[in-house]
C-alpha cells in the first residue's frame, strides 16, 4: 500500500518545496517510487511552450517516474503573488486537482502533495479534507508557528499524524517523518 504526505504552509518561501524535495530524495534513497505535486503555482515563467514553476519542475525532476509537467502542476499562473490572487478569473477546480492526484496515486510508493493553505474557491484545509476522502490513510504533518495546543484546538478534526513547531531543522523533520511512518494508526501528534 502506498503512503502519502500532504505538505502545506501559510506563506511563500516558508520551505514547503525544500521539505518536499528532501522527503522525496530520502524515500528514493530507500528504493521507494516517489511522486509529488504542486497543484497550484504562481510566479511561473514561459518555458517549453507553457507556463512553468521552478518549484514544480524540481518536484518533477525528483520524482521516481517520468511525469508530464501537467501531472505535477495542473494550474500554473504568471503573476508572482499568492495563487488565490494570481488565478484572476480562472476557476481552480478541486476536482481537477484530485483527478491529477488520483492518476499519480497508484504509480508510487510515496506521494507528496505540496499546496498553499490560501487558494481560490477552496482553501488548503478543504483540499486536505477532500484528499482524506480520496485516501483516508494520507499522512499529515502540520508545521506552524502556533503552539501545538493552539493547532490541536483549531484543527482538532484533522486527525494529524504529527506536528512541527517552526522554526525547525531537517533533523527534527526527519525524526517526525520516521515516527509518522512507524505509527500505523493516527494518534495525538508528537
């Protein structure tokens, strides 16, 4: 059975891509087939006949399978602002994102989904709930500057698998990922 990670953050340049790439490389070194997504990206540049995001290209390059760019990043916008602003009049459809995730789901041992919490039409919280409907076993490690108690109170229905208080280093991340993978059932995040 494959495992999934949903990696999210509340701002740009908070390390979502670095965390995603680090996890992808770690699992590939363990011989796992890994894929990742950045479903909605802003600040894209025109390359190879389409808008492309540098972070999404890194995710594509670190996948254990050859993936089309569209599979990694279904929604690419040029404006270098928050995706919920960059999309303008374009409707970002959660069904499209979930369909892309579903296509990747059966091709990998590990899936990493990278998404902002603030998105048009649907926020990251709602997207996570939908991903949980698609894959109830998806692993969630929430990273926040808020205390663990504040997060548990605010997001008590998420059934998180782990929590990291920002700022944190790669060693703390690696320990939390290992603990999350060892834990079979959801428990209070550690």
